[in-house]
C-alpha cells in the first residue's frame, strides 16, 4: 500500500511558516521562500549567540575605561594593577560596580593606585 504524505507535509509546512511569522512579503506566505528565510535566520542566530559575548565584553571594557579615567587611571593600568594586587574581579562585575556602585569602584581604583 502506498503512503500518502499530505498530512505530514502540511504539518511540516505549517511549522516552517509559523517560524517565518515575523518576516516580510512572500516569506510569510510562500513555503519555499519561508524555508529559505528560516534557514538563514537560524544561521544568524547561531552566529550572533557567539558575537553577543564579544559585544558585551567590549561594552564592559568601555564602561570600565571611562569610569577609571575619571579617577585618574587608564583601563590597562587598572587591570595591570589589579593583577599585581591580586584582586580578582571580572570585567562584568567591574562594569556593574562602575555604573551602579561608584563608591565601591572607586575603592578598587584607590587600592590599585596605592604603591
């Protein structure tokens, strides 16, 4: 007996069209174009999950640099001084301190400035 694929094909098409819901023009109506769009969007998603980490680290470094320059140290001097003084605070937490708790950040900078 032959197998008719109507139900499974319809379900597959429906799933792909649902994934292409926010796209424009024929990508929301045509299965062929929707499939291409979904594949491309999944590629972008995979790539950008990695790029997000890169972008956030750059943002943290910028914030730390701006806050530390106001207190008389450059970013590189701050990080080098923290390594010498054996202060292990990562960049994410340092940037949070610089933005939300400037007194604590200033205390770290002053500790690094001490000879």
